[in-house]
C-alpha cells in the first residue's frame, strides 16, 4: 500500500459528507481551522495536505459531529490509520508513489489513476480499441508511444517503457485480480508492424494463464453490443480498510484531452450492469484463447 491514498481518500470523503450535511462551505471550513478553501478541497479529494489531528477534531466540532459519538470515533480512528500509513511510508522511503519519478512522462490527471491502481485489489476493464496497459508488451507500448508523439526523444520513450513495465508488477501483488473484456477490434488493430501485434496477442494468451487474470473477447458477431454504448472504461475496486470502512469503487474513463473519475453510486451501478451484459455476450476463456491464436496468425500470414 506504499504510496496509496486509500485511507486518506476515505477520510476526505467522510469529512466532505459531514461538511455538506452541516451546510458549511469549504471557505468557512478553512477559515475555522486557518486553512485555505483549496486545502479543504484537496483534503476532501484524498490528497495530502498539512493538517493536524487537533484541526481534524475542530472540523468535526464545526460540523456538529459531537463527542462522544460513533461517527466521530470512526473518523478519528480512520485518521490514525492515515497517520500510521504515512509513518510507514516515511520509514520505507516511499512517501510518494514510485511513479512520481516519471511525472514528466504522463499527463497530470494520470497521477491519480496510478495512485488508485496501486491501491486497488480488482480491476475490470472494457476496451474497444487498445490492449489494456497492464497487459501490453513493451514493443506494443513503444509503437503506441511513438505514434502518439513521433518527435519524442529516445530517452523519453525508454522512460515511458520503464513506467509501463513497473506498472505491470501490480499483477504480482497478492490479492490483485484483473478482468479484461475486449472488443474483437482490439485484437485486429495494428499500432505497428504485424509482428508486434502477433507477439502482443501471444503474450495476451500467456498472461491469461495466470490465476488472477481473466480475458474474454466480445466478438463482432455478439448480439446487442452494449460496449458500443458504454465505450472504454475501467472499474477499480478496493480492499476493506483496517477501520473496516469499504472504499467506494471508481470508474475511470480516459480521453485524448483528459480523464473522468466517476464515483457516484448510480454511475457505478450502470457500469456494473454493463459488465454483466458484456459477460453475457463475450466468448468463454477457451474460445477467447482460440480466437486470439487465430488472429495472431493472421497478422503474420
């Protein structure tokens, strides 16, 4: 969990709920404990700010979360979890996520995604055109990188490949599971030479042999292709915190000019229903492997 913002994000979400319930704005909340409204917003977003436990207690008083109360005790216990995690990360020299050393190689919004990915224990992704990042080979990633920015220096290309390789290590994390629902078009798109796609598809079948990876293809012949409506997305889910709070899932939607992080319960429910519908029309694991092998051969025929 080094570098993870999960307990902090949970604490921020709870504090936001208390503030809204109390009818207070971020400005007055910040003034009450001598912080800027921007700092209150960052804290509620699960980002690290300088704030003491006594200021947290003052905020709870201001929001009418009295003492003694179960709500107050739970939030303060969660805040202790945040502090313990910060202390552990400091001792390990991991107060920042490892990916921050590559921050010049990705869009600013992707920092939050990498934080969530490192904390998640389950990732379900639906893709219409690209192999999911965690399942990409280095050469496939290289082809995508140079296609997106042909003027990128060789040094920057290699650093981006290093970032991608380090991301893939999450597949070895205990308890981490990936489910990929891929449109058949993902298998047929060529970001580079045919040999690159052939190797990528062979890798896809190899990684599907892992116990914690499920790959299923939604063929062109599938009825009612709901994937064309919901488009590409990733659903990230998280393990329970030590305080037994359950952190809500996040739907991540990436775009050319930015990304969306969606947490509303109705949005999560819609995407869960879409996953169920996609699974109903997707090929089985065995049939998927057969199709992947067949298309891999087509790329080099």
